[in-house]
């Protein structure tokens, strides 16, 4: 069964989204230095302006993210892997490119110029942030899956 088939049903998805919101919050909290402070401040400001911003974004994007991860899940299962987070991290650049292709397409298809402008400003560092999040992301997703039969 594909990853998306396991994670997208209505009875499973809310728990996945809740865990992914936690992953985002943990990732933001873990950022260090000047750029980390900027990320934290920006995230806090955006969250004040748009309550439940992360949850709302994940509800919209998660189906496409899950489908983008389907091939990785299939390979992970066929290889007998036990830690999906480690598996994703070991393929960091490739997995990050697959996930960012989802957001790139969504933003490109958006008619909202302010969103495009902000995304363009942030996109340059997105790859490194996505790759850093892969161990947590994979672990969170794996908690909601069933082992292969």
C-alpha cells in the first residue's frame, strides 16, 4: 500500500496533520543564530496574523506531499528499512527536490503576487531547511503507517 493511501484517509489524516504541525514547530524552534532568530520571528508574526497557518497550509499541501513521497516509501519498504526518517535523510537532496517541486508548483499556479514574492525570497534556503527536517518528517509519517504485509 502506498504511503498516500495509508495517510490520506479521513480517519488518519487529522492525526498526521497534527504531528506534522509539531514537526514544523520543532524545526522552527531548533533554528540557531541570526537566521534562526529571523525564522522564529517570521514564523511567530505569520502565526499571529493567520491563526493555524501551519495547519491550514499542511491540509492543502499534504496530499501532494504524500504522493511525492510514495516512491520513497515503496523503496523504503522493499529494502526492508526500519527508520523512514533516516531513509529520507540519506536521500536528502533528492527528497527535498521532490517536496519543493510541490510547493514550487502551488506557488507558480497562485494568482497571489504577495505570496509569490515572499516565497521567492525564502526559496533559496528552503532546500537546507527541508533536508534538516527529513528525519523528523519521516518518523512522524511512519508512526501513522502499517507495516508491509
